C-alpha cells in the first residue's frame, strides 16, 4: 500500500498531483522523512537527562533557562507540521543537569504527533520526575501549518502555550 | 483505505502514534486539510487574470510589483509543506491587470505539489501569455520543512528562486 | 437601487467619480466584497469552538494564547474598515479547545459592523460560555480608516482595547 | 434614499447589521466621512504647485525628493480604501517648487476613486506640466483592503507602482 | 505692524535675514501657519467627546487606549514648537466614548501655547469631567526645539510627562 | 515693540495665548532663542574650513564623508523650524580638511533662514572654493514643521535634497 | 610646560608620536578642548534650575522624565572620556521646573572629572535641594574608553548606575 | 607528545585532517591559543577588585550594573568553547568598586574550563567576599558549541544562568 | 594516550583544569563531539548532489540561491571552531538540483579542519563539476573563536569570503 | 613632571579637578592607560601579516573581507580618543593571508596618534606591500570625542573614510 493510493482516493484524482508519487522510490523517500519527524517515539524521555554535578547540601540552586530551542512537530489532528521554539527554565533540586540534554528532551517529545498544549506539559513533568527539579517552567510558541494556510486571520498568528510546576508555578 | 494504514506500514507501528488517526473522523479531517492545500488543481490559471483597463496607444506602461504575497505549497518530493513569499513584478504590455488577481495567480500555482524553481517559472509564463505583459520578474523565498527538520545547517536556511521574461529579463 | 445613486445624492455629483460605478457589474462586484467582509453574521459563534480533549480531573490547566490573529472589520459608525490583531489568551476550564478555532471565533465577531470595544468583549464572553474557560483575556489593537484620513494627529494612532473575565481578570 | 437601503437589498438583511445605519443621523455621518475621502475632486491639480524661486540661468538644478507622503484613497473597483505612501522625486526645470505643495498634489489625486497605477502617473504628468520639472519619478506602496480581507496570500502583500518621466525616466 | 519689524529690532539686522519677510504676502503667510498651530483656542474641549453607547448597569467597563496620537504644540516660553505623541488610556465610567474624539481632545489642548506638563493634566481632567471616565492615564513624549538646538546634551533628549486620575491613578 | 503685539494683531486675540508673552522678560527670552537659531549670519563660511595637511604630489586622495550631521534651521517662508541631518562627502583636492570643521560649515549655513534646496547647494560650493575639494556631494533629509502640522499626508513625510559638484557630480 | 613633555617622559619617546604635539599651537588647541570638557567647574549647580510655575495647593504633581540626555565626562582615574545618556525623572514638589534646565544640570556635573556612580548621586541631590522635588530617580548608562580599549571582555560592556531619593526611591 | 597523536588515535585517521597538525610549529601555535583561553587559572580572583572610594557612613549606596560583558570560556565536558555576555549588578556595601575591575573578575573565572551555572555563582560569591557588596546579581547568556553543532533544535538555543546573593537575591 | 596528557604537558598543569578530563569517560565524550564536528571526512562530496529534473532543451535556467545555511567548522590552524552562514547561489546548467542537498554539500566541506577561504572555493568547484551548474557564487560569513578571544579589535569582527565561477563570476 | 601640573597651568586651577591627579599613583595609572592606547608604535607593521598558503599558479584568488574590526585611536590634533570599526577587504595576490592578522594590522596603525584619513591609507599600503595583495579596500567609520562634545550638530555625526588600491580601486 502506498501513500499515493490514499491521496487518489481521499484527496485528489488530478493526474498532475498523482504522478509525483507514483514514480519509483517516492514512497520510500516520504516514509524516511516522516520517520525522522517521528523519531521521538524511539526515545525514552526518562533516560535523556544527565547529571552534571550534585548540589552541595545547602547550596543555593540558582536559575537556568535554555531559550529558543527550535522544535518541529506534527499536528495530531491534521497530519501537518507545526514548529517554533521552546524556552525551558528550571530551578535545580538536588543536581545540575547537563545543558545539552535539555534540547534533547524537548526533541524527544516534539518528534511525535502532538498538540502544543501537551508538549509543554510533558516536558515539565519529565523535568520534575527524572530531572529532580525544584521547579520548572516551559513556554512554547509555534506556527501551525494547519492554521496558516486556511484564512487571512491566521496568516500571522503565533500560538503560545505555557506550563509550570513546583517552585516556578507561582508566577 | 485510510492514511493510518500507510502510516502503520511505512513509518511507525507505535500505538501512541497510530491511535490519533484511528479515531472516527480523523481521516476525513486530514483529507479536508489537504484538499485546501491542493486547491490549485481546480483552477485554470489562464482564467485568473482580469483587465483593469487597456493602455492608450503610446501610453507609457509604468511598473507594478506586488511584494510579499504569502504562499503555502507542498513539496513534490517529500509530501511536506514549504511556504514563504513571492514578489511579482511586471511591466504592462497592452493592459493594466487587476491587482487583486496577481496573488490569486500565485495561489493557483502554489496550492499544488510543487518545486520552488517551477513555481516562479509557471507564474512568469502565465503573466506573459494570458496577462500580455511586456516583461515579468518573479522572485520567491521559502522555508522547506523537509529541510528544516533534518540538521543544524538547514535550520535557518531560506531558499530563493527567481525567473524573469521579456523586458525585465535583462537585469 | 444601486450604490452609485446614494453616492450621487449624498456624497458627490462629480462625473469622474460616478462613472466608475455606473458601469455594468460594478454594483455586484462591490456587494460581493462587502458580503465577505460581513460574513460573520452567517456564523453562530456558539458553534465555532471544538474540544481537543477533556482535562483529567485535577489536571493542571496550563495557559494558552494565540497572538497576532489578524482581523478586518467595518466601523459601525462610518461604514469604513478598521483592522489589526487580536491576542486571545485563556486558561482552560474542563477542556482544551481546538487551536484553529480561536482565530475563527475572532473572525466570526470581526466580520460584522463593529466597535472595537465590543469585539473583545463578545469574544471573551463566548470563550467563557461555549468554551467553558476558567479565565480569558482578549486584547486588540487596530487602525481605523475613519480616523486615519482625517487629520495629522491620527495618522499614527493605534487603538487598543482589552477585556478579561474569570481567572485572568485580576491582572 | 439611504445607504442602509442599498445595504439591505444588495449585501445583507441581517437586522443586527441594518440597525446601526437606520438610526437618526447615521447616513449624514457616513456621507461626511466619504466627502472628506473624496475631497480631491474639488481641487484643480494644475493650481496646487507654487514657485519658491526661479533658477538662475545655468544654475545646476540639484535633486529633491519628498519621501513617505502618506495617502488614503478609495479603490475604484471595490469601493474600499487603499492607503500607503508616495515618494515624489523631481529634478527642477526652471524653478524650485514649494516643498509643502508636493504632498498636496499627491493628496489632490489620492482623495478620489483611484487605481494605484494611475495615481503615480497622474502626479508625474502634473509635475512635468504645471511644475515645469526637468524630470520626475513617483513611487507608491499601498495596502488594499479589497485584497487584505480575502485570503491568506494577500494578508501581507504590499503593492508598489512607479512612473517616471523626463530626465529621471532612464533608471 | 509686521513680524519683520520685531525681528529687526530684537533678533538680527542682517539684511539677508530680513529680506525674506519684507516681501509682499510674507506676513500673512506666517500668520496663517501660526493660526493653524493655535487653532485649539477656538475649540471648547468640553464639547469634543461624544458617546458611542451607554454601558448596561453592572456591565464590566473593559480598558481602552489610543496610543501614538501625534501632536504639535508651541512652547509657551520660547515660542518654538514641541511635538511628539500622546498615549491616552481610560477605563469607561458609564459610557463608551467615540474613539475618533480622543485624538481631537488631545489636539484641542495641543494647538495652544503649552507646557508639556499641563498638556497631559488638562486632557486627563477633561476625560474625567465631560468623559465621565472611571479612570484615565495620559502619557506624552516630545522633542522640544527650544532644547534641541542649544547644546549636545539635548540633541537626543526626549521628554516624558504622565498624569493619571481615578481608577488608573494607582499604578 | 514686542512679539506679543504682532501675535495679538495678526494671529489671535485669545487672552490665554497672549498672557504668556506679556509677562516681564518673555520677549527677551524668545529673542535669545532666535538669536541662537540664527547665529549663522555671524559666521563667514569662507573662514570655517581648516587644513589638516597638504597632500603629497601624486598622492591618492581617498574619500571622506561625515554622515548624520545634525542641523536645525528656520524655514524662510513660514518662520517655523525644519531640522534633520546632512551627509557631507568630499574627495580631497590638494589638502585634507579638519574633520571637525565640516559640521561647523553645515551649521554656519543652517543657522539662518533657509530653504532646504539651498542649504546643500551653499555647503557644496563652499567646499569647492575655500575647501579646494576635487569633488563634493551633500545630501540632507529633514522634517519641516510648517508641513507636519498641516495634514495627515505630511505627518510622516521626510524631505531629501542633494547637490554634487566636481568629481562626485557624476553619479 | 607642555603636554608633550609629560608625554615624552611618562608615555612614549617615539618621535612619530611627539612631533604632532611639538608644533606651534598644538598645546593651546588641546587645552581649549579640555576646557570645554571641564566647563562644569564654572557652573554653580544650585543656580541652574528655574521654576516654570508653582503648583496650586493640593494640585497633583504628575510625573516628568527627560530621557536620553547625552553627556560626556572624563574618568577621574584614567583621564579618558566616558560618555552616554542620563534619564532624569522627578515628581514635582511645590513647583514645575523648566524642562530645558534638566539637561543643563546633568551637563554641569558631567563636564568635570567624574566617576559614574557620583554623577547620578550628585544630580539627584541637587534636584531635591534646589529643585524642591518630592522624589527623583537618575539613571545613567555609559561607555568608558578606559575600559573599551583594554580587552575583549569590555568591548561591548555598558555601565549602568542609578540613584533615587524621596518618593521615587521605593521602586 | 602532540595533539595530533591524540587526534589520530581518538578521533580520525583521515590524512587530510592530520596533515594540518603534523607540520612544524602547529602544536605550539595551538597550545598558545589554549593558554590564552585558560589564562584565568593564573589569576587570584580575590585580588582583582579595587576600591574607588569608601562610602560615607549612612551614605545611600545606589545601584551599579555593568551589562554585556563579553566572555569566552571552554566547556569542561566537551573541550569546546562557549561564549556570550554577563550582566553583573551589585549594590555597594561599604565601598564603590573600580568599574573596570568588574569585567576582569568575569574574565578571571571565564578563562577556565567551566560550566555556565558555576560561572555566575563564582563571580557572585567573589563580589560578596572581596567586594564587600550588600547584594549582587549575575546573569549570563551563552552559546555552546558543543550544543550548536549537534542538531537542529539547538542551532538557535541560548542558555541563560542567574545567581543572586544578599540584598539583590529577593527578586 | 589521552587529551589530558597533552593538556598537562603543553597548556597548563593547574590541577583544577586537569581534574575535569581525568575522570572516567571524559576522553571518550570529547572524542565523540569532535567526531561529529569532523564527520565531513566520511562524505564523498561528489555523491551528495541529486537531480530534481533535467531542463528541457532551450529552457531558461532561472536562478536559485539557498541563503543562511548554517555551518560549523574547525580552524585548521588553531584547533578552535569557526561558524557562520553560507549563501549558495547557482544558475542551473542542464539540471535542477535537489534543494535539500545544497546545505548537505556545505556541511560535507565544513565538518573538516578548514580555512574559510577554501570552504567557499571547494563548494563552488563541486557545484560546477558534479552539479553541472552554468555558474555558481558562494559567500560565507563567520566568527572565528581563535580571533574573538584574543583582543578587543576582534570581538565584533566578522569574516566574509566569496568565490564565484562560470556565469556568476562576472559580478 | 606630572600631568596634573600641565592641567593646572593650561586647563583649570579648580581644586576639585586637581585633587584627583595629585594623589599617589595617579600619574602612573594614567601613563599605563595611554601606553596601551599607543602600543602601535612598538609594532613593525611590515612584520604583522603571515601567509596561510601560497596560491597555486593560475588559481582564482576569490575575495576576502573582515568587517567590523573594532579600533580605538587618539586624535593627533586634540589628544582625545576616536574609535569605531574598519572593514578590510582584499583580493589575494600570490598568497592567502592569515585571517587573524588582519585585525592586528589595523590595531598596529590605530594604536597611535592618528587622523582617520591616514589610518585607512596606511593599512591599504601595507596590505599591498607586505601582504602582496592584488587589490585592497579599507573603509572606516568612527566617532571623534573631540567633535561629539562640542555642539549639537556633531552629537550624532559619524565619520567615514575609504582608501582603495590595485584591483579594488576601480569601484
């Protein structure tokens, strides 16, 4: 079974459209692209975070934020991409986490079929559980291609979601 | 036949991925979104342009450009969106064309499976033939989701294509 | 009865003005444009919002905002357009709403004869009633052509209105 | 005869729309607004320009440009505003023109039913004839509300027109 | 009596300066320009504001602000212009005011000999009295030509004044 | 004779306007401000420029430009300020001129009653004669208060003038 | 005694350096430049501020701020310039102060050998004493040439100092 | 022992890579570069800060911040550079510190193998101990090359860390 | 043999520096990071480019440019990263190349020890040979960490290199 | 002999000024700062440039430019700093020069008493002679403190100088 069959049956029978995907190798090429976009299902988020060092007893934790982490995801409703940036802030609990792992955690949840409200929620909960954070705040902003292409009111619209837990949930 | 079947066979068998598209109505919702994105096949580009007024004999034509015409298209190789803006300039031949029709002409070619090099070429040729232009220059710039999600070197890349004919082909 | 008759009687009897609208098809073309700008009267706002998923009992709601939703409306006093952007924020009550429906709700109220103070109020109330939001905040900014063309002090003026209800009304 | 009668017959019979314009004084208020927007018909463009001083015989003319002259006009096809800026450049012929009169010349042609291609042409010809310019170049850029409200591809589009005569027509 | 007489007696007797204003019509031309800049004295500020609609009993007032209202005024100390923008915010009391009248109220106070501290105070008091506002906040920023031309420290200086009353006076 | 007498006779007899300038010392204060704005008449432009060093015979001259030289002037037609920046470029002839003197030359011509077209012309000619330049190009851009306060089309307008001589006159 | 003698003894004996300052008139020219930069010592800050008008008893004072007042000073440690902007805000006590005098007060303290921490403190105290302010807040930002030229970490560094008294000291 | 030996053994045996570092002098040149990047180990941070002057008893301390202090450091985990800016704010305790020493303190800690969370912590503690500050707040933002080159999600990411002590720890 | 041995011998014997790289796993972690940065040696540039479609005989080629392709490389002289963007433009010869392959070609040459002058040259030659381009122009801009950390004059410096061949070599 | 003696004799005898430089160590501290600013005299520009590699016979040279090279210099006329950026472009002759040496060459000429016209000329000639360039173009832009502090017209002025030789002298 090939994507072009679904396309022909459900979307359009225009020959100019179908010829692109009837050629040898087209279906495999598309499947490879989607496998990359959905690679997050292969990752166990609980194993992503690493410890840089444990805090000393009584040591002040400070505040850490990685801003403008790029992400690409696929809308779970329309099978179309949405993409943008995540700002991931946390107050360390008993350990400082490896900085490079924070974008990987975002990536692990973004490379799935998602809704943007759940993306920030899932990252926040993982930071608290496997990251042992004292508090976490996750903000995202994104453009949704399922929105953009469907009317003038959405051409410039940018969607923001935010989720906070623990010591950073107050503000 | 449903999209979820192709997904399961060609991309991923992860249950968390497949459940989104197994539910009642999901396949129709996706098909509707793609029908809008591919609506250009329903349009005959040769019938889009309208004449505002004919030039007087010997009248100087002036110069007209509609810049930053937004477009959304789908990459004919990876089944993923690319989108950006077109700048469409022309020097009138024997007539001034309705301004509002220029974005519609772009839309008619963009809402198809496309490659960005052909988008500007097809718009330019149509402006010469049914628009009777003395010259035309079409520039586009776009982000390709098939590129963006696949490596750091492409995250910020913007692709430009340009095609010119007639009196505007010289520069 | 045609628009040109009103124009001739109430605004100007200059032949250069009137000839544009005396020609065959002019009145229909204008009526079509205004029908699109007033299409909001055809929409029942209470039926626009859709549920993406219900929150689990005790689940934290998070925060969602779609910013820079473009809108075009017609000033109910001067029959001239005003246009700009709406930022629509809400804290979910018992459900997460479909993101793509939020711009449509704005559109349903904007494509009417409006005053900008009521636009934000009507969107906010609808989010509380049919959207079951815990709180909502609607901000708009717009240029009014009835203002802009009438004096130097208004050429750069931008009008902001804001209306909030429920948990987001405090700040 | 009132505007609301045309509205009811040609555009919409929704009572919420019509009530705004049925009230006492509404028709007069709208007519006053349109009279201001169409005040250019009252002005003889040939009488606008004034001479600041005559050039000495053999004096080099220099180059003068007033940029970003704001204008508001009404689209002669859709009865909807378009607005933007004009850059008006000229090389003096035998006289230097009063700077403050250049925006007034633009205003005289803009406050009419117009198409943007003619606006720059008419200003340019007037600068040559009653302004005795050696050369003139008129550029405009504008947003058209008849475009903006009708599809995603036009939401960000900006239309440029240009017309040059005499010594500035070469480039 | 003419302006050039004062100029010759009080400022400079340089013939190159005086010749400009000795010519026929010069004094009238200048007087006309100053009459426009001082037209605010002809306006009764108490009659400017209009009511769009009365609030329903118990209706929440919302918040309205017109930002970047351009103004030009003349410094009451040095007879030189100062100009800039006013941001005028109010919380409605028992009525929503016509948006277009807010810039006119600013204009009525600005087109006088003024000091910038009084401009915001006078606008604020009028909004409370004839506008029946629950609260008002007026901010202005301006460049003063009496300052700018007199030393390097003032070349970039921008003066801000602010005055608030009622429910908006707290913050 | 005082300015207030002219004001009362030619512009307005409103007591609120006149009281500002009837008080002790007002006339002197205004005269001082205008004397500073017109101080250019006291300066002999031919004596402003100084030589930093003579070029060696056959030495390449290079290219020098002082950009964004601020200036304030008074419109010779309306007695109102205009102000902006001058970019002054030259190709040395037989000498390199003191950099700090270039803004002073602009100041010497700007602090007079001027028209903007003459400001650039006079500076250019002085650079050729007393500055012995091989070529010179003077560009200015300015806002004119006589324009800005008189209609919406001029609120954002910026006037550019340019004058070039010698080796820099070609482009 | 001349500056070049100190230079030769304390800094460098390179002939190429010393020749610039050995020539006739060099020492006087430098002394004149430094006298201007240190002119603040000639000014009694207590005499700078002027009263525009006294507040009425019970009149609300409003809020006034002159932002981006340019200043140039000389570092009291390294004899090298530092320069930047001051934002000077005050809440009037019993009088409104002449706006043009606020930059002059800054200038009186800046044109001395200074440290940036004292500049804001001295201006603030003077505003309270001779300006009778209810509260004052002075912020400055500056580049220090003694810093900039001495290492990569300081090339982009900008130093901020702030000092507040009275009613504006709380925040 | 040379770096090229490690490279050959641990990273790549490609001859094109190795030839660069096998040539005479290469190892020394690299070592010199790294010595500069690690020069912080040679500095005793406790000796960096200098006193400009002691505060008078009861003198208000004011607030001082040096923003955008550039720094370059080497990631202690990946041997790759990270770099960015530090904003260093303090409220003086009993003394005002030499401004130029604050960037040097940052440099002393940055030119080491570091993690960005410790950089701000170590600077803050030193300001309290040897700087006798009443309070200190250190913010940094940086790009990490160990992150940037390894995936699309990190290409635009910017890491922020913050650490505050004493009177500035509250906010 | 480990990196820490080279570090201790050639750069620093400070224990605080060496301890980071003496711990278990440190050497492997660093080697992995460098392997990624040098992955270009594994790629045969001649096999990267793919053909989207062949041009028709006589078909006009148009113009294609991918701008802002991010790259990270390592300076072949100092073993320190340099990074920035490449703009890669070409005029097709007999074929249109797959857009997504152009960033990969850049990546193949950048992920090596490089000098920035050779990076653009090597990409350009490959576009001509295996890409069959009619002309190519490659521009790069980059920051070099070997420069940035070593003096104030280089902190803001950005290096540009450019190389063009064939039909695009003329301009 | 100390700087304070010159200061007292030539500039000011105000005790508040002199006390700063009478204290122990002040003269040495200032001398050290000036020695750094004048360190260019210690450098032989002819020895700065290094060869990265020789071009192959017939190899195309490409184009190289290092932009925004920061520099600080001291005005040879007023003993006051001027500073800004240099853009240094060259077309290689028989060799590619070490990139990091280009900013050092600028530094070697800038850290002297200079005039900005000579700075670009001296760098250009050195690039041709010891750098064996085919062509060179040097542009600089700078602020001069001897200008900035002396009048409103110079507060925003930026001085540009340019000097080109060989193959880059044509444009």
